[in-house]
C-alpha cells in the first residue's frame, strides 16, 4: 500500500525527547498521542499504510473494519495498553472459511469493549442476531427453578452439560494478561474454590504441578485441557507462557468443573451422564453463585455490565457465555434432509461429540443453543430443553415410520 | 506494537510475580536470565517499544530439547542488542564460542580472498549454497514490525532488486499475488517458502499478517534468490548444482554489494556495527549471518565413529538435506559452517571449502577400504 506522496525530511521530537528520522520514501513517521494517555504510540507509518489486507477474509471483524474505523481507533489503547492491532491480529492471521464465519477479534480487557466500541459494536450486532449494545440491555437470570420439563428420555440423551465463562474484574484477559495477572487470576479463583462445600467440595490440579497419575485420571475423565493448537487462539496470544498458572478444578463427584486460564479466566462446567438437564442447570447456577459470593468476600467480582452481560475474551461468548447441550442419539433424524432446518428453527446447533469442529460418531450428536447474548440463561436452557424434546419426538416418529414436521422458527425476543 | 504503556502497567506487579517459570527449560535464554537481570531490564523498552518480555517470549513458550540448545530469544529492532545487553551479551557469548562484549567482528565480502573452492568433486558434491540475512536500517525486525513497516521494506526491496542487471536480472513474486503456475514452478525449484509453522518462530510473532508483504525474488538463471520478510527482512541465497563454491561465493558477494548500494541511496542501508557485524533477528545469526554449505554424498564417512569429531574439528555442522531439523537421506548430508560471529565471510566459506575437500578425500579412502586415521585434522 504505497503512499503516493513523498514526504519532506522532518524531525519530530518524541515526548521523551528523542528524535526520529524520516523516510524519504513511501511512508512517513507520525506520532500521535493516545486519547487517554500521556504515553506515545510509536507509529512508523501512516494508518493507511497499516490497514490490513482483508480481501481474502471472511470473518466478522473483516466485514466490519473499514479504513475509517481503523484510522479512528488505531492510535487508541486501553488503560492497560491493549491496542486495536492486538485485538484484530487473530482475524488478520486467520482469514476464515467460506462456510464458517469466525469472529476474528478478541478483547484484551474489560475496557476493550468501550475503547474499541466503534468496531466491536457492529461485530457484536452481526454475531448476535442484531443485538445492539448501544441501546439494548442483556437479561441475566440464574434461577434454575424456572426450568420446565428438564428431564430428557435417557434412551436418547446420554449426557447433559452446561458451560459458561467468568472473568475477574480488574485483571486483563488471556490475550493480554501478563504472567503476574494470570497467576493472580489463579490465586483468586483457587482460593475461592477452596471454600466450596457439600456436593461442590473439590480439588485443584495445577497443570505445572500435577502428578502423572493425576494427569492420567484427568485424561480418562475427559477433563484435561491441552495447550491450544488452534491458530484462532494462538494468534490471539492466549497460549503464551503455557502451562504457567493454568489448571483444572473439579468436585469429588466430577459433576462441577472449572478450567483456569485457558481461553478465559475461568470456564465453569456442570455435567452428568443421562438426561437430567434441570439438575445440571441447578448445580450450575448454585455453583456459580457460590463462587461469586466467595470471590466477593475477598474483594473481587466478575466482569459484568448491563449492555453486554458477562464480559469474556471472545465477543461470541458475551451475554450469558452459556452453551447448554446434550449428547443425543438421533440416527434417523440426522439423516433426514430437514435436520438442519429443524435445528435452525429451534435455535440449536449441532457438533460432533468431540466438541466444536468434530464430526458425529454413531449418530450421536452434541446439540446446544446457538445464542448467547440478548436472552437470559434460563431462556436459553429452556430453549435447549424444548428443542431437544422436540428432536427426540421426531426421532421416535421416524422410528415408527411416521412423518415429522419442521417447527416454525422461534422468535428471538428482544 | 505499543508496549510502552503496557509495560508501565506491568511494572505495578512485582518482579517475582512476573518472572517466568524456567524450571523445565533448556535454552540459552533460560540459562542466562536470572531474577536480577530480569529485574534490571523489565522497566526498559527500546524506542519502538520492544521489552524484555517480548525478547524472551519465544524462549518461555518453547522450553527446548534436552539435546538441542536453542537460543530462546529474539531482537525486535537494532536497539534491542543495546538496551538488553545484560541479557543478550552473555547469550551471545555462550552461543558464539565466548565472544566478548569488547570483541570486534571482521566483515570480509571480498570473494577474491577465497582460496580454491572451484574444484570440489561433483561426483560427491551435488550442490553448493551460501545464504545470509540482512536487516534494513530504520525499521523494526520481524518479531515486532507493523504491517506498514513490512510493506515499506517490501517496496524498497522490489525497487532495489528491479534495478539489477546482467546475471542478476530477475523477477519478484509476492506471496499473495502469484499465479498458480508461478507457485508450482517455485515449489518445483525448491524456492518457495511457507508460513512458518515452527513454534520457535510463531511464538516470536514472526508469522503475523501472513502473507502480507512477503515474497520471493530470483534471477532468471535461478542462481540468486532473495526472500523478503520471512524470518529476517531479507534472506539472500546464492546457489548452483555441483561443487563450484568459488563461483557461488563470488555471485553472493557481488549481488549483496549491488543490493546494498541501492538501499544506502535511500538512507536505508543494512544494519551493521563493528561489534556484532550484521544485525539479524536471531542472535544465532549475528556476525556474518552466513551459512555456506554443500549437499555431499558421504555414506561411508557419515557412519564412521569419528564423523562427529571430524566435523567439530573442522568447525562444520551437518544437517539433513531438508535443512535444519531434518534427517539425511541416502547418505547425502548438508554440511555447512558452524560459526557466524567472530570470523569473516571469507574465513567461514574457506572452512567449508577446505573441510568438504578433506571429507571427500576421506570418503574416497574409505571406499577403497583404507584407514583415515592419519587424516583426522587438528582442531581449527
């Protein structure tokens, strides 16, 4: 991207009193103070020379980042020093897939969502079905007693699971956190979890300190998480310093699990074999509230606000950050050409039983909610409950040789 | 990249809380970086904003291998070698045979000073190659540079290379602009470089924005090749089939000097100083940045008990024919100079020429069933 005008030689003093040479060529040095700071961002070239080449890209960031927005935001940084280039790096490095639209950017801290709102708001709107953070409010509801018919037919549903993430306010997020911050997250969370009692009593296994035996057990339980290999995550800087300050906590019963410092400060998972989604969600809500109480006792809190709900690293996880799902046997329905449409209308998504980016095995699918922001936890879990019950009904009908109907699309309440 | 205010924010935390856990690590950085050195350097940053954490990130993320000692750190700009000298000088010393902070490095790109090198037996020496890197003054290095800088480097490089004539007349192929046919030809010629997959490089930030402003230039004869914005600003390679290392080195020196003249005209000469020679991203490539080598058939010698010792004494190293971290195939080895800093280009290529000549003679002796004990050289 050549700057068409040659600039004159010009020495521009830096705030620190240093001099900068000029390039008698296609770019010139520019210095622009950050809006909120006394520190200088050292830009060797014009913003137009810095604008990424997004012509082959298909992600939400690339769809929304214009040169005008870039020019406006490129000199800003959050109070902790996180910049636009850092936020979008993962989307620049990973052009995406013609069929799958990734988000293409991350937040480095809570303030990113404010400082880079001009870009993040349209990205959020696109990703979350038109949710407009400038005018809308996100409902939070962790009252599990409201769930109806939350027990599935266990001839079909093999397991039930609800996960979310939580960030500790005041500490930077995984793309930007320093080693000290990451260790602080670990200290705060592990300390709080040691206060859990009853069916939530458990133990923390640090990735750097666990014994081989513990590691093997965690692998057998399918609890152990690995260093991220996906370039979507590594290009965002989330695997730095691995495995420092990473770990896994779980209760003795192995039904409540917390990942520390993986893709978010914490990922909280409630699960069990079988189809009792109501109980899974009850434990989820109770556990989350307990953990919140315990960190508040120590002077900390979760990142949350009215406009975005729970604040997490990836804009796709804002709001509830909630994915509630089941492993369910649908061998006949999954072969029906209307399967995708049925899922779409029920606001559900399918994945293979290895999780995102895996294939289904033996007609068993991971079915979960599509949405995250704009509806509460209770609403989303109810959507999954109703939807999965419908899918099971379809499967049974097909077993009996009866026809099935594509349900009308669920209206997204705003 | 803006690290100044991020670094100030980091200073809120204690040294002990920020100091990396290097207990599982085996690389040069981990051996040198004490808490005291970390404490001294953590508040600093170069004028462009590169910090000690940026320098060491690749070494923190890649603990290393029990047998191979990686460097574990990179420079983000020319000033890194000054600002972080308390860390980098001891690493340079460890990596480059005790090279001291007060030592001076000799640069000699006068190809006429090379003796011989035109008579390596082509029945054994299949190909000859000399490569080095060059950094363009006034820009930050691949771990740190912005898209704008990388593009400016590409533009300057295209201009410089487009002005070359005669044996150096050639063409530039940008990575994101080449046709399928061009790509296939470059692959067939073994010229095309890929997006780095080694975590040693990706953790240092060198693959950012790929393939923006990356490309390959080569002359029409396919004997002189320049990589733009891969692991260094420029990698310059002269090569040809057969054993005429003298000719390869001549073309290398002449081509480099022509390119350098053009960059200098634009006030963007190569980064160089009399202590560290040519400044490159990885401290292992300081000095000459030169790897001069051959692909040579040594099926018998390579299985001889003294092979490693012979290489060490000749100041040479072996690699497989796929380059670093590959195995040899069919007894063919990539043999090149081990040194980079503290001896000149001519010195290093001379070692390769003399050493390979000797090893081919040893191979011939072994073929005849004779002993090579009398030929084992003294330590050079």
